């Protein structure tokens, strides 16, 4: 029978069928962070359970560590969990990459970077952006703390098999348009619920042309469309990217793995319950205007009004979003003043993101009154950027060059905006209070964020390049 | 885990689309709040004013709905972050079931870990229930029967719902997932033995 990429990986991991569409699946990799992972390890202890395969688990305290280079341990949350998390990991013999280690970073950055994430694997983490790892052809998804306890204790998880959806991105991106714009456009067009109950495969010529980091960015926002799983079929680019990374297999085992991975693609006649086509030729840079990732428009668009076809409840939601974000209907999004620029997060803090932003910044200055941060996604990204001199470009322009952390994406480490402040941010959620109580977030690509740093306003980066 | 068989309780309508788990339990209150105390921060941005006082217009602050045990949410209820605190906060406040046209996928799984019943009903049916409650809040006592798979509003017809038989049995008996997974430990071992041969790169000896 013809099968999709998703089916091939899912089927390979079924330990047993539990009936009514539920399967017991083997889990190949578990990532733990210092909030849900910490709670899970405590709960595991309380239940008297043990970690059955600690060697398949990797932990990193990315959420509560701050991006302050002088004191990444400054947050109250780190005080509460940091030491105990490390001790719990040690006791359970779980590899814990500490802040000082050269492997440290945001889990969804270091997974691919260290070769912890491999094509065809199942990978879970107590974090909804775990779908990021799908960019390498891994079936990866976010789970809650209790599910995490179950996985740690059994190396399996009970899941209902989702439906399949394929998004075909066709064509070539124009200069100044990025993978972030592709996925924001999709979410804007389809809505934040379109992927609920689906595993999404991203395909098409535009996806094939993307480098691995661009694919990771696309997959990262799958959950913002409601899809727990988002993935791209692995190809030679993936194998080239992974070869010789820290945790990948070597020699004949590597060759055997690659042979296996080459079979991981959707068969020609496989069926998807839902298919979407997006032509990217005319795609423009996108930016969000509201408090949901589906509140997104092209840079030449205007904040929508309330006179469209909304139902009553949706009308109230849009009205509340406009009220919170402090913008009037009809306001052109280009030209909206910002206070903050955040380049970072598991969405857009990889080396190619920093290179792209630096290319816009080079020789220019951050406008007075704007606070601009670059938070590299990992120690490796930071070191690589510094070896290329990107840090100097940012610092000379007036950016803060920070240390790896989830930082301003999550509001869990002391890095927050003040109430009412407005940011342009390369992260993934513009939710109410996401960057701190009262914060106003506009999601965009790294180059769009860089452009706004220079002008102090939401700006079409294509006018600067 | 607490078993769920039949629940008769007040249902509170909160019929807004795409309520995310950041609203249900905001990050700034999460760390340091115990699972049992999470009810105190439930829907904090809506439930409380900036000075910490109660927002009298929020549904759960209205006298009649303070004792609600059933929540009626909008489409894509509890989307976003995987934080299980969303379930714990609802549970700690007293909720035992949520009715909505659809749920965030991670949240729905999390519900079953705490004996919380997520019920999916067609959007029109949910909207009709909400209209009924808006018009006549005193009619808000509903019964949910997991044995017969029926929602019985105080007015109007019983509404059937579906749930995976596997989940239904677990809720009725108060069984958690791990207990069931352990019943399959032989199958898990056998899977790994075979898998180790076909995919040796997954396992520790090849995990540098």
C-alpha cells in the first residue's frame, strides 16, 4: 500500500495496537527542559518510577536561564528549579547540558545541531515547539508532564493516529522573503486550527530549496496552526547537515542509517486527507498585527477592521486583540512604532538567521529609543557567529549581544518587556502576556526584525536591501 | 487517578475561539505554584484586574458560576503551549469536564492524565447550549454520563458524544496510562530487541 512519510515513521514505531485508533508507540529520543522536564522528574520520583533508558534522554535548562551575559542565573525561576533539575538529572543518569557547556542551548536548536535528532525517529519533549525537529524528518511532538513521566518510565507513549495533511509550497522566494514568511502566510490563510488532528508534511519545490535551518523554522510553527506534528522528508541536504555531528552514528552504522533514511518519503499515490497549495513567487514579508499567529498580514497590509464576515464570538476576539495590541482598524502595519527588537527563540536563532539579520544591520545603527537584542540559540551558534564577526556587526550597530536562552520568547527567565511595550520578535507566539504581562508582540522574520531596529518602525526590509 | 462515571454540576460558558493555555495559566505565576494550588491562577488575565481584585464581569466571578464543574469552551480550546498546568488549574478550581467544538491536541491528551473529560460536540450544539445559559443562567445544571455517553442539559434533549473506548474505560475505572503501558512491557522489550537489529543507530551503543 502507498504510504506517506508520516505513515512510514509511525508504523515503524507501533509496539501494539490498543484499539479505537490508539497505538502504543516506541519513543526514540526524549528531551527535558527545566519547566515541564523538572516537573516530570519530580512526579516520576513521587510515583516511585525509574527512567528506563536514561541514555536516550537529554536535558538542558533553556527556559529559566536568562540571556544576560553577566549573570544567566539571575532569574527567580532559575533559583527555584535550576539546581534541583541538575541534581535530578544526575541522579537519574540523564545527560544534562549545563549553561557553561559548549553544547548548551535551546533544546530545539541543539537537538538538530548535536545530531540528537535523526530522520525517522520519534522524539518527544514537554514543549509544544518540539515539532521543530520535523525539519530533519523526525516525527517529533510536544507532550504534557504526565505523558513525559510515562515515556521516561516506559520508553513508549499512547497516541491516537492523526490524519495526514500536506502543504505544498511551490516556486522561489523573492529577495527579502524568508521561511518564516512562508509559514506565517500559511497560518494566516488557514487559521490556527487548520492542523488540529493532523500530522503535516511540508513539501514542494520551495521546501526542497530551503536549507535545513529554514525547514526547522517552518516546522517550528506547525503547532501555531494546531498541528502537533510537522515534517519534511529527509534528503541529501539532511544527511550532509547531520554527518559528523556529535551524536550521529559513525562508519557502517551511518551508512546503514542513510540507506534507511532514503526510503523515508511519501509514495507517489499516497493519500492525504487534506492538501494545501501555496505559491511563494509573490509572497511578501509578513508580520502579525494581533494576539494570535493567525492575525497576520503582508507588510503592505493594514490592520483589519471589524466589519468583515466575523461571527459574534470571533468579532469579540478580534476586538479584544485590537484593544490589547493598541492598534486601530485600518492602520497600515508598516510604520507602527516599536520599542523592542528580539532576534532569538527556537524559531529563528540559528546561524543562518543571524547572518541574514546581520546583512541588513551591517553599517547601520539601531535607532535611539529602541532596545535590540540578539540571543543566539546555542553556545555553538554563538561561537560560530563570533568566529564570523557577526557579534561585532550587531554590537557596533547598537544591539545587545546576549547568551543562549529561550529569553524573551517565554517570559520564564526574567527577560520580559514592560507593560504596554511593543516588540518585533522572531519568536513564535504573540499571545497576550507572552513576553511579559501587558507586552505587545509582532512576529516577523529575522531580517524584518533587523529592519525595524534601524528605523524604529515596522518596515519592509526589501526597501533596505 | 480519580474515576469519572457521572457528573451533575453547573456548566459555565466561556465560548471564545482559540483560548490558549497561556491565558489559562500565565507563565508569570507558573513556577512556584503547586499543582493543587493552580486553581488560584486559572484564567488570571481575565479573572483578575491589574490590582489583583476580581473582575466582576468574568463568568467564573459571577455568583452562580463560582461552583461550576463543567466548562463550555469555544473552538480550539486550550491551544498553544503544552503546559499541563492548564489541566491542573481547571481541575484545582473544580472542573471535571470541558465541552467544546474542538480542543488543542496536546491539551486533550493531558486531560486524560488527570481524569478530566474533554467532550467534543458540534459547534452548533455548543453554541446552542451557550445561548441557553446566557438567556437563563439558572438552567446551568448539566449531567454528563460517561456510561451512556450523553450530555443531559437541564432543558432540551440529551446530546450524545463520542470518546475512544480505550479512554472511556480508563476514565470509568480511574486507570492511568502508565499502568496500562506496563502491562505491555514484554511487547516493548520484544520491539526493542527487533528494532535494535534494524535500527542500531537509535540505541546507546551507537549514541556517541
